[in-house]
C-alpha cells in the first residue's frame, strides 16, 4: 500500500468521522491488499497487485472529496465500497434465493437462521457464487434477546441492506393452537423484525443510504380465519413498513414490503397447510422462491414501498379492495380449508 493510497484513505475516512475499525470495508480491503501484496512478493509473483482493483476507487473518491467536501461525498463513498447485506431466514426458501442474488451482486453477506448446519451449508454454496465467505449468525428470533445480540455482534460493520425475511406460520383454529407457538410467531414475524429495523436504521440514516426489505405476504391484505395469527402478523408488517417508508422519504433510506402469495418453499410443510385449497389449487399459481426473490430484489432496489410478485397475486389483492369485508373473510376461510 503506497503512502498516496494511505493518504487517500485517511483523507476520506478521518474528516468525515467514519469509524476506522478492522471491520470497516475499506480497511478490510487495505489489510487484505497488504497481505496479498506480501504473499505475491514472497512468491516473486509478477501479477499486478490487487490494489489496482481496490485502491484506485479511493483515489478517485479523494478527488470528489476535494471538490464537494467530505460530508456531501459520504453517499458516493458508500456506493463505491463493497456492500453488506444482513438477511434473516437465509437458510432456505425466499431468504436463500435473496442471498444468492446479493452474492451475485458481490455483496458481503451476513446470514441469520436457527439451524446452524443448514445455515453453514447455505454459506458454503453462497461462497461459490461471490467468492467471499458469508458470515453466519445462528440465532432463534423467537428469543427477544436475539436482535440486540445480532446488532452487538455486528458492532462497527456497516449494514447497507437489512432483509427481515425470517418468519413462519401455522394452520388451524386459533383456539387449538399451542399458546407458546402463537407467541413465538408474533415474536419472530413482528417483534424481532421491528427491533432489527430500529437497531440498524440509525446508522443508515447517518450514512444517508440503506435499504430495508420486510417480507410480508398477500395475507397482509385480509384477515385469515384458520391462520389468524399469521395473517395478523403480516398485516402488521405491511402497515409498519408503509408508515416508516413514508417517514423516511428523502432520507436516502428506503423500506420495502415484499408481499408474496403462495410460494414453493419449506413454509407450507412447516405450517402444516399442504392440504389447504390455497396451496393445492394450481389455478391460484404457486410461484418459485427464486422468482419471488428476483422481483422483490428489483423492487427494493427501485425503492418501491410495496412489491406484490405475480399477476395473480396482484389481481387477488385488488379484488379484496372491492369486496365487502364479510365476504372477504368467508372467502379467505374457504381458501384455508382442506
Ligand atoms: N412460502 C410462502 O408461501 C410465503 C408466502 C408469503 C410470505 N412468506 C414469507 O416469506 C418468508 C420466508 O418464508 P419461506 O417461504 O422462504 O419459508 P422457509 O423456506 O420455511 O424459510 C424460513 C426461513 O426462516 C428461518 N426461521 C424460521 N423461524 C426462525 C426463527 N425462530 N429464528 C430465526 N430464523 C427462523 C428458517 O430457518 P430455521 O428454521 O433454521 O430457523 C428459514 O431460513 C416468511 O416471512 C414467510 O412468512 C412465505
């Protein structure tokens, strides 16, 4: 690393008050670069040093800083740096497909889910795509301490994308549902999502840059007899996301509610709803997790507030607006029956 590069690094980071820590992306690049250069010298390897890739952008940014001043250049600074995506529920289904998209877009990944073996397997597969080892944080989001624990573990790591995807449902009458399972569902689908958003949003606002995706559902648009808590949690996610998206207008941070309809994943088996009409009825159009993730990712990058993947799901949601509430409730019940 030449002294000019070091100068560029400090010129950008110090006056702007960017915390300089080992986990800072630019410093990671520098450390990585210095190590790579050392091993290249040891091997008397004449390939161009990696700083051609990594340290030219800071030099270009240095010119920006001089012209526009350090604070106004912060958004540019972060755009040029490798970005980091924190994805909950990233070990399967929609979350895993979203992680694949972020990996293909060269994002550093932080993956959260409960089952550590499945999570590590997903991380290995994702490493093949991006070349970078994702960080795994095995946590149960039904534990109220988990969001704070995740945030504490990531102290100093700028999270550019927060994807609150982890969630689960359970079919059957409310009165027969195990009490603790119902409370865990609210904790995972709602409380942890709100807490993670509250924990990671302030740093995004300081950087004037960041995107949050909250995975809701088409279930958010109506009450769901025989899946009452699940539908209600998703209605919360949609309402919460819309409200804060409006509050954040002009802040540089966007929030998106992804509202998939029935999607092929482990969700139906876990929710014990494989036999219900909504899942079995092919004409309602079950989408793949991959298609849902791609549409969701595009919508999030465009800063959309609500993203409903698939024409059938869009039509379904629109028809709910026209129908009387009592009929909508009865129709929703029919779809949740066997
Ligand atoms: N599939 C659908 O039809 C559908 C439709 C609309 C919306 N959605 C929503 O889409 C999201 C993703 O679901 P999916 O279809 O991809 O289902 P999935 O394949 O079952 O994936 C759920 C993910 O969430 C994780 N998870 C579940 N409980 C957790 C907990 N307590 N703590 C931490 N992680 C937990 C799971 O990993 P572990 O089990 O290892 O923790 C898994 O990685 C959910 O929010 C779901 O409500 C799904």
